[in-house]
């Protein structure tokens, strides 16, 4: 039965391995394993309220093994769902109230995400006097 080594820390680990067949053990070999960290992702605001008939840029920060890829879901109202800081507009969706998720994937396939609630404020019509 093979032993499965594991590590719970990010970084480079060295493992010494041998193979035994018919009670005959091989020489030790060193295996280097690099464990990668999740990318960090932070949408600056938890909630974003925008005025009707406006466009607003969503601010976010990330850090991780480059290149990073970005995916916003849903893409409703966004100018580009594959960039870090897209703009959202309330022209097309004047009653938008939605939770968005930004998923960030590192070059090693490590994935992390953050969420943002967006709502378009109701349009105020001044009374005729």
C-alpha cells in the first residue's frame, strides 16, 4: 500500500521516496513538490448602489500566481465579464438587484472568489408644481 504524503503549508517541500520489491529496497530519491496558494480576491465594496441611467466601475484587487483569469457571474449589465474591474450600467437594467461573484483563477488552477451585491436606486421624479 502506497503512502500518500501531504502538506498543509504553501511552498516547496522535499520528500524522500524508495521502492521496495521482494524485500529489496531501492536507493532513496528526492521529490520536490511545490504547493501553491489560492489567489487573493477582494471586491472593494460589499454592496454597490447606483443611480438610474448611470455607469459605474466596480473596484477589485487581486494577488496570485500570474497570469490570473477573471470571471464575473452573472454578466448581466457588465461591459466585460472577464476583466478585473468591469463597469456596470443601469441603462439596460433600471431595476437591477443582483448578487455578482468574481472568480479568480491562478496560472496553477487555484481558484478563489468574492461577492458583490448591486442595486439600482429607484428613479425619483419630482412632482409637477
